[in-house]
C-alpha cells in the first residue's frame, strides 16, 4: 500500500502566510500515514519547502568543502611526489 495524505481539520488556524494570501494553502496541516506501519506525522508544504532549502544549502556547503579538500589533496600529492 502507498502512503496516504489527508487534510487535518483543526480548530486552530494554520500560521499566516508569510508571502501572499494565495500561498495560504502551503500552511495547511496534512497528515501523512506511512505504510506498511501506521505511523502518522503532521507536515505543511511550507515546512517541506524550508527543509528543501536547508538541504540545498547543505549541498552548496559540502560542494565548497569538497572543492577545497580536493585542491588541498592535489597540493599534498604534488608535494609528496616532489620529494
């Protein structure tokens, strides 16, 4: 079975849209039921957007670190082969 997503009807309104009223749907609470175990979690599109931005930021940071490390490795290799 696939995971299911269902809108949660709550008495407290979702946090106000930060951008524009037409983006208010991004703050609607959605319940996700995981399969095969019945595990439920609450999420919003906006929180998922933020998580994606965090991941993108991490990728950029790791890419920069990787580039720096590769450059240093090349220098270490050159120094090791020179002697």
